[in-house]
C-alpha cells in the first residue's frame, strides 16, 4: 500500500511544485533553475506525504493539502541546500547528484535556498494551492515559521554544529533532533490537518503525539542507515556523521538498542492514532515505513 500511496502523493506534489519554478524574467533564469534543481532532483517526499495523509485522516481530499505539501517540501529543500554548503556540512552529493553549490556555485546555492524559503510561505497564501479562510492560513503560516526558524529547524542545526566532537546524553540528543528534524515533520502533519478544514483541538493533539514520535524515529533511522547503508543506496556520503564525530543514537546506545528504540517510537505513533479510523491508514503505514526504509 505504501508504495502506491507514495507514488501518487509524489506525483501530486511534484505537479504542484513544478509550476513554481517558472522564472518571471530572463535575468532570473539561472536562479530559478538552481531552485528547481534543488527541489525536483528526487527525494522521498516524506513531509508532503505526511501532510496529505493527515488531511485525509480527517476526511478531506488530499488535494486540499497541496499548499501545505509544497510548503514543507520547499523548506526541507532549502535546509538541505544550506546544510550542504562548505560552511556547514560541506557535502558534495545529495540524492545521488552533485549538491546545489557543486552543480552551480556557492553564491547561487545560498540565493536558491533563500528563494525556496520565502516561496514556501507564499504557497500557504496562494488561493490556487490553499483554498482556506484567512484565519486558518494565518495559523498555517505561523506554524511553519515556528517550525522552520530558530525555535525549530534552524535552532536544531545550530545545536548540531555546536555538538561536533561533544558527547551528548540521550536527553540532549533528542532535544537537538526534535528541533533539527522533528519540528518540520510535526509541522507537516499539523499543516495537513489544518488544510482539511476539519481539525478539532483533540485531533491536533493526537496528531502532534504521532508526529513527535515519528519525527524522532526518522532521525534514529537516519543514524542507523549512516552506519549500515552505503553511499549508492543513500544517495549521500555514507558514514558522514561518524567522520565528522557527530553525536548519533548508535554511538550513544549501540546499534541494536537504537533499532529497538526506533520500533518503540513507531509503536508510540501508532498508539496515538487509535482514535482515528480507516482514513488514517496512510499515516499508520508511513510510521511503519519510516523505521524500515533503507535510504
């Protein structure tokens, strides 16, 4: 089921994203080309899938979450472009292709990331992508800003860069990853739920418990794959975290215990979905997929 759902969701969000990269003037062609390269060069589209699945879990058509799906993927793509820069992680491979600063240049990559970030917010107010009342759109913009900014993803990246060579305990490691990775995953679910136009306070609370669990599970599995997988499968340099002496879950608790912890988090996510019926099955499948994926 998850393969078919992933394929249909990828097609849906890719079609919505593609129309965003038409340069409004010839002078901007290279910038828009770099932005498109950074987004449309593959990727699992996990965050858009979560947005669509949360929307469907509340009984709305997935198309209602197109704006949310585009927004979270654009923020994710911008973060990868900037994370790969020489001043940050200094990576030259992403999704099996040269990173944006290698395919273009550093200045163009910085500007492409900047452009993707602002474009993300515009999708939440684009009536062709987000047909909701003004109050709901404002809630979505606010949620995305919180998740993407210094109290969320950016803050987590800052903690990550400051933790190289430092041994963190589990609480500190989880604090970092709940910001760096988890915040945008949580926002993906929240924005998808809001896009349904049917979210109650109780719905949002249950979905937040689900999202917090899978957000952490995603990072634990990433750390496991950095040990177990290979560069060709990952599409990025295997062992990069180990080489940089970054704190990881396998380093902290051992590989087998990290695997066990990922499964515990999956089960927490599934338990949070008990109040939901069959419409939430894609969310359940995504929780299972996150801890068994190989890249």
